[in-house]
């Protein structure tokens, strides 16, 4: 599994969080599975959140607004494509 670790992100009004993208290789030359997750920098609150995209989507569609929104509030968040 190849990882790209992001730098900690700090929002001026919220807690910091860390976003990482993992590429899970497919077997026999199949495309890789992308797994994006954000871990809160402080204490975790609530259950983890998993975003699942519909047709014509991917993990990218959650990473701009929704993943940071929940991660800043202490949730461990993930999405895959």
C-alpha cells in the first residue's frame, strides 16, 4: 500500500486535522483503489464517518468540504473510490 501523508491542516476557528491518501494496488494489473482519510489532531468524538460515492463520483468529491468539516469536529473520516 502506498501512502501520501498530508501536512497537518489548521483552520483558524477549529481544531487541526491530518489528511492522508492511500493507494491500494489492484491484482493482475487492475486499477488501484484510492482511500482518503482524515484524522482529527485532538480528541476524537463520535463514531467514524465513511463516505461512499455514487455513479460518476470518487473520493475527491468529499475531500473539499465534507471530510474537513467532520475532521475539524473530532470525527475520523474516510472515503474511497
